[in-house]
C-alpha cells in the first residue's frame, strides 16, 4: 500500500481543524451565572453538570435552570452531564443542547435507554467502574448516537482501590483503544482536581497525550490554556510532520528521510494528524 492510498488520515481519527475540541469545561447546573461565565471562557465545549457538582436538594432546580438556558442556541457547544435518566425528557430536543453525557455507564444497555429517550442527540458515555472499562468497546458501539467515551477517574480510582496514578494507565489505554476500534475520536482526559497546580496539570497532560488522549476536561478556566498548550503540537513536531508529508508527496511508497528515519504510510498518516491539529491552533 502506498502512502497516498493509506486509509487512516487525520479524518479517520475523528480529527479536523474545525471540529476537534481540546478543552471541555465543567460548570455546576445549579449556578446559572457560573454556566453563563463558562460559556465566555474560551472552552471548546461547556459541560453543564447535574451530577456530582450539584447537591441532592438542588438537582431539580439545576435541571430546570439548565433547561431554561438551553431553550435558545448557545455560541459554544453545550453538553449536559445528567444525574439520572429522568433528566433526559426535560432536555432532549432543546435548541441549545449539543449532547448528553451519561455517567456511570457499565454496559451497552446503559446507553441504549438514553438513546431511545433522546433520538437524534449525541451521547458521551462516562466509564467510572471496572465493569465500564471491561465493556468499553461494547459501550462505544452500543448505538449510533454514541459520539465518544471517557473515564471518570475519581470514581474509577475508588472502585479499583488505586492509590498511585500509574495504576490507571491500563484503563486509560483500554478506552483509547476501544474508542479507536469503534471509529470514535480519541477520548479526552479526565479532570485534574488541583486547580492551583498548573505545573502538575501540564505534566499530567503530557502523559495523557503520550497514552493517546486528545484534550482534557477542566473544572476551572485557568486550566484551559495549559491543556490547550499541552495538546497542540510543538513547532518542532510541526516541522517534522511537514518534512514527512513533503517527502511522501514526492515518493509513492515507503521511503527514508535524510537522517535515516524510515517513513511508511502509517507514519505519514500520523504526520497529517499533527498538521491538522496545528491548523486548529493557528
């Protein structure tokens, strides 16, 4: 197979300059003023949270306030992380709703029910338990409405009894592989809970990028530029990708660069992906 015939370009990774989100900002649904501020913070996607961020006695108010906000289109895509399936009828079909995020998904059936309740609405499955991770591919392919999967690492850490962050590397790789096998975009990283530790956030993002994540959820606007910088390719990476693509355009098959590196179709596809992300940040 020649480099030009390789089917795995940037688009097959679910990556285009226009549609690739890198930053996903959570905002509590029971504070509409905070949600409105989040919509102007520069995040690619705002996630209105009706679950963990909302006390039990305010969940109904959060749902009603969110539904009212979403009666009109928003300038930024808005996802809603529901608390329970009973939230869905109040949100489905609203002009300002871009997608629903379904928490604590453990089996494919946990996706099929929301898909039936909200036809035509994109769904994102949050895997927060060992069972969810084990069924990652089945969940990712459970319904055409599924647009992505992601880990909920706080709950997963508790479920597994993991004390060291390295203990989550296998589940992280598992959902990256499942998303790719299902033809979905690479999943974003779970939130980094310490909003003051921006150096730690940057280091964690670098590790996540190496594992195969693309972008990250945030819980404070100050985290957004750190995440974006971490996930956009460096100038050195862009220059290397340009060299690879230019070399491929002058040679129909596998080739070697002047420094001896071997370049085949898969390497060219990765280079196209890098350049696509670079155009996003231009």
